[in-house]
């Protein structure tokens, strides 16, 4: 595990492979860490790409501020900007899953000079996500976002009543190994409050940033059995991309694509980056 420092924080980073063909940044989602990319990175490394996967703000032990206000999307994007600046490899290819996809969309929209290509997994552009509330069942699927808003209570429930948490995670499609990883890498390490603050800071982002379109080549990947994200949101993602865009729907996949569909996802990533 490597580390990099930025704005007074220290982030843990898994840096693997050599950049013969370029560098790929891998951004994890909730409630996971860079560990979720462990099945994808060897395939990308074998294809000649360096992969850099950080444990993001709230997850790295050296980057766990307490206030929810410092988990705004602009702050999360700046963390990745800092990482890219230290790699001296810009522009890079960026891949994000779940919350990591939201950060990746924001990075590509605000700093296209740093991003060669974007591959988003599961979560579409924030604008598409919000639009899908009005034309699908996405609002109902997003019930957990409201449940995470109260201070302390969700943190205590998830840490003190593991049986309930395990049942909820299992319903999302997580297997026993993944659930054990959530406890070992997030809950037991004290990362949970920071991880939940990503949700608690959602309403603090400026509306214009949600509508900003992406001008880099983009592929969006969505699993047809994803219980949290609707097909409509995936379809609307194209409205927020003004460069080459590809929608990849995995008919047999759920939400946890980097682990359950690693080979197919790596294939899609390589197809995107190979052209650029």
C-alpha cells in the first residue's frame, strides 16, 4: 500500500503495473475501499496499464475529517486532482464505481484536461440520476439515502447490529466475502462515519455542477439486476456526454460489477481506453 498527501490529508493507494500504455485511476464506492478492484487490476496490468486505486476521503485513516461539509463533491474531486498531479501522468483514464463513478463524472466534467477517457460503473451522471427520479422508480430505489441522513443513528446501527446490516447488504447482491470485507475494512477500522458523510453532504453541492456535461470519451456500464440504480438513469447518461459515448448494459449483472463481473468490466475498460 502506497500513500500520497494532499491538503493536509494522507491517502492510502494501491499502485500496480507499469504505464506502458497509460495510467488508469480506479475509484471505489460505498461501502467499499480500493480492495473492490482486486479482480480487475491484474487484467489491466497485464494489458500494459498502470492502475492507481486510492482509498478515498473518509476511508483512508489519514483522511477522515469529521464535518459533513468537507465531503462535498468539489472536495472529493479535488482529492483525485491532487492524486493525478502527484502521478505526473495526466491525462489519465478514469474508472469509477458507485460513489466513485459520481466523483469520476464530476472530475471529467470539471477537469477534462486531466481525463483522457471515463468509464463509469453503475452510477450515471448526477444529472441523469436526478432526472430519472421523474421518469422511473429511482426515487423508491434510493430510500437508503434518506436513511443515512440522521447523525450518529445509522453509524451506531451498522456498527452495533451487524445482523441487520448483513441482511441489507445481502439483499443488494453482496456475497459473504464482500460483507466480511465491509466489516473488516470499513466498519471495524472506523471509516464508517466518513463514508456516510458522502451521503450527508449530497445537498451541499451546487446545482450547476450537477448539470455540467462531459466532453471526454465515455462508457457507462450498468447491470440489469441492479437494485439501487434504474435502467432509466443509465439511458439518460447519454444526455450528459458531448463526446463519444457508449452504454454497456450487462443483462446478467447486479450492482457489484467490479467483483462479480471483473473480466467483462476489464474488457469494457480496455475497449474504451485502447481507442484513446
